[in-house]
């Protein structure tokens, strides 16, 4: 029998730090139970990585302003 893992992180806390167009993309996909991570690389379209694959969240590329938006809401980063 295959063991199923349930993701239990606070999705609302994640959505609160993401630019609205990325949060909207996650809402449209509606796969929160399978979500592993959100990738927002500068100059690339944002992606969601799920337990069984990945999906693009928006057609537009992530800008420096959007990276700054997230950093300002996350807080201080440590060396690791």
C-alpha cells in the first residue's frame, strides 16, 4: 500500500506574501493539497511545483519589483 502525504502548511500565509497575479494563478489551479513550492525567478514565468508535476501560474515574467514585493513581506533572510 502506498503512503499518501498530506501537505499541512499555512497556505494563507504564503498567499499573503506573493504578488496578486501569482496568488491568483494559484487560486485558479486550485491544487493547494499538492503544492510543494512556488518558484518566482527573475525574468521567468512563475511556476508552482506540485507532488505530481509543475504548472506555469502566469504568462508574464517576474520582475525585480515583484521579487522586492515578496522580500519585503517575508522578513529577514539568514545565511542559509
